[in-house]
C-alpha cells in the first residue's frame, strides 16, 4: 500500500542519495547524536540503512519497502530509522560493513543493520525483499522478530550487541615484515591460481575490474614476469571488448554479473573510470590509447560538473517512460531492430554482427549489451565504426538518461586528476591536462582547509561538513603530485606534502600502518582500519603511493621510511589475499629498486615530448618535464640543477637522486 508524497528530515540533506529518500513515508533521521538520543528516549532499537545514489538494489528496496505505508508505520512505532550515504560517510559504512561481513559472510548495498543505543549491532544483512523468498524472511518479518526480541529478550540482545562490538574493537596490531621480492613473487603465483584463463580477470562471477592488481602486474619484473604480462594483456583486452565497457559512449560499468564480462551492472562510477583511464593510458598500446581516450571523453562529457570537478556516478537505471519506475540498462542495451531503425538496413546489420546483438538477446527482454571482441583492422571499417558509434550515441541521447549523483568526492577526484594526466601526457591532449588542473583548483578552493585538512564532499560549489578520510588524503595528494609532474608548478607539490604531513600526524597507527579516520574524528563503535583495496584503493595503499611519489620528487627520506614501515603491515594481506592488495603490491614493486625519478629539461617541443613519452613508459616512474628556467628555480627538488645538454633537451634518470648520465636520445632511457 502506497501513500501520497510527504517530506521527512532528509529534505535538508546535501547527499543526492539521502534526497532520493526525502519523500519516503519512513520517518528517516540522518546519522548523528539526535537519532541516538531519540532511540534512548523511546527505548527502541536503531535501524541503519546504508546505500548510495547509483545503487540498483538500493532503489529496489526503497520501492518495495521504504515507499510502503505499512512498513513505514511499523518502523516509526518500533525503531528510529537512520539513512546513511556510504560515499559521504565511508567511516560509518566501513564499521558496519565489517560487522555485516563478520555476521553474514558477505557484504554489499543496501546494507541493513539493527543496533543498540551505543551503536553496537546485533543484526546485519544486505538487501531484504518485501516478501519471503527461497526460505528467507521478508524485511517486515525481520523487523517484527527483532523488535519482539528487543522487548522480550532485551538482556540477550544487548549481550549479543556487546560481543559484536568487542569483536569489532579487537583490532590488534598487524604483524609486520618486509614485502621482499620473494613475497612479491609469491603474490603473483597466488594470483595465477585465481586467474580465469578462459575469460580473463580473477575468480568467477561477478567480475569486477581488477585495476590495481593489473597495475601491479604491469610493474612486476620478477621470476613470473611472462605469466604476469599474459594475465595483464588478456584481462585488459577482455574488459575493453566486453559488455562492461560502453562501446558507444566510452567508460566502464561497475562490474559484470557473469564470468565472461557480457552483462554489466550498468552503474558507472567515477572511481572505476578514473583508475581504468590511467591504467589503459599507461599500457602504451593502440588499444590502450583508444580506450583511454574514449573513457576520458566520457568523463568530460558526462561526469564533469559546472565547477570543474567530477560527479560521483551515473545510475544503473533509467525510467522506461516518463514518471514510470526505473529499469536497469535501458539506456545502454539494443535490439537488432533498434540498430536498423537508427542506422538503416546495411549499417544496422553490420553493427549487430560486430557488437554481437542477437534476436534472442544477451541481456533481458530480447535486448543485448554491446560487445566489441574484435576491433576492425581495415581502415575503411574503422572509419565506418566511428561513424556508427557517433550515430548511436546521438540516438541514445533521446532515451531517458540515468540519473547522475553530482556530489564531488575529494578522493575520487584525486583519482580522476591522476588518470586524466596519464592520458593527457600519453596522448598529447591539452584538454585533459586543463581539466585535471581545474579539478585540482576546485579541490584547493572548496575541500582543502588550513593545516592540510580535507573535507570529503562538495556539491554545486558548496563544501559539505564531513571530514575527509584517509582515502581522500592519499588520493588527493597523489593527484596533486601528478599535477606537479605534469605542470612543473611547485604549488601542487606544496599542497601535496601538506596533505601527506597532515595524514602522517593524524592517521598513524602505532605499528606503522594507518587508521581510516583521523585521531580527532567522531568516535564510532570502533575506529575503522582496513588496508585492503576494494573497487578503489584503500586509504592505506593510496597514502603509501603518495609517500613514494613525494619521496621521488623531494628526496625526503622520511617519506620513504614511512612508506616502508606501512608496507610491512600489509605483508600478511599480500601473502594471503593479493587480489585485495594490488595497490600496495604495486608500490612495493616500485620500491624494490626505485622508484625511478626522471627529470626532462628543455624547451617545449617534439624533442622534449619524445623524451617525456619514453620516460612515462617506465613502470612506476615519476617524471617531470619542464624548461631550463623552471628547473633552475629549484622549487621542485628533483629538477634542481638539471640543465639541457649542448642546448638539447635532456633526460636525467635517477634513483634516490643518484642519476645516470643525462641523455638526449629517447633510446637511451630505460
């Protein structure tokens, strides 16, 4: 039973996800002390619902349960209901996702947690349907059982919650030992056991893009080098030709639901595309250049905000008709008849064969995702493909568009800056470089605060109130360091080192690792700490990369020392689960012999560009290219004292600021 639209407390929220629930009949509260005080006053448990704006199953649960009058009435009487945007409050999400995975063996969104007045959870789940399914209870059945237990077995419930909270707080110091070359070889061997030789990638369905692992394999130069290169090449090719990649508009969906990468979960996240953009640009291949360029175009066309930052995501769903409920994938999938209607009989049939669009369909309701498993080699066919993609993209614009989550997340914009600059330098595209600079300027203007502090989000040019977490410090610092390399402007180095120094002061753990929240952050049931990568780098691994890059640009030994101490605490994870330690392993591989530091000095032009491009192909290298006059200022220490050679642009390849003889021929680099 549904009710007419009403407005609840979320109407004043800044989060697009919370605003999606502002007209629910549920009496929602935002996370905060007021909600906990209300639960104590009424002596009822707290229902915590965590999701994000582009989440398909969050929309399903909202439609089934949170828009239902009877469910809302029961929640209002028996619970205090709290809604959290996991992208705005990753600290809250991290704590209760840890509880959810501990209690159920799996995690995901929407996340549903019931807890006591101290924030200790005693029930956790992900999506709960509105009707019993496959022997599992419905959402309302769960609500009634938990409320009854709270009233009739209160002591037992609170004891359970206390045990869960104690488990979450029982976070001993991580064992620390060096990530040696032998251990890195072992990580590659473990990855090879989990590698899917049939379809590329790792494990079975669902298939997520293993971006950070692939960058580790790109940098790896150990005993299993040939096997690592094969896993890398096969996986990047499989993803580029898959239904997970938008063959019409560029950019990647969040993951594929099947082993063969045919059907994606269609939401498109900034953090995925920022990382994949950089990875493909760094490959230095024709396919890599094409995918990087198309993905960069997608970012600029569909995620860039009016203020110069980048929005968080595009939804998976589109409304089937104006005012109707949204359905997943409608914007992206095609039938053969639809291709013919747009392209005509000849081009439509050719496109259907090329993109594997069948009458049976590879998706739902006779529709197909577009795959491009074999990119045409003939120049005429390539030109035909370009024209067809343009016409399909223009036709697709007439379809109902997926909604956009337009909040700007600091850390993900740091990833976007790095990815755009990888592509800008590889492809020689000034528009991408300028977009990265403007995104950096937005972060400085809205997110950066005195003392090297960061705010997590902004929207419509207004900064939000939530403090940045470690992910933000690490990714933004790396973005600023990438700007320092690409522009030779020392202000970006100053901003980056201020953030790194602030993070070292506020997030450090006694064992050399890092917590995810600052030492003066809101006190939760436990202080979150997770070195494992997920879809984006963990705050831990992001900061380690920033430390390595800062050391390469400044020569400051304390940054390298901090990175080495931190990496030692990730060795257990790298040994046991390297798929979740890819970014830490990439940093460790770079630090075994380096990192390589390359200063390219000379007047702008083809000769300097050729040196820079060759240097950028060195895995993990930090590369700065600039004029002799800028180098002479000494404001970026790696450039200090570097000059041209007999009037020609010169490249200085160094390790620990100890340099080889400068070269003027790109062939002399590497």
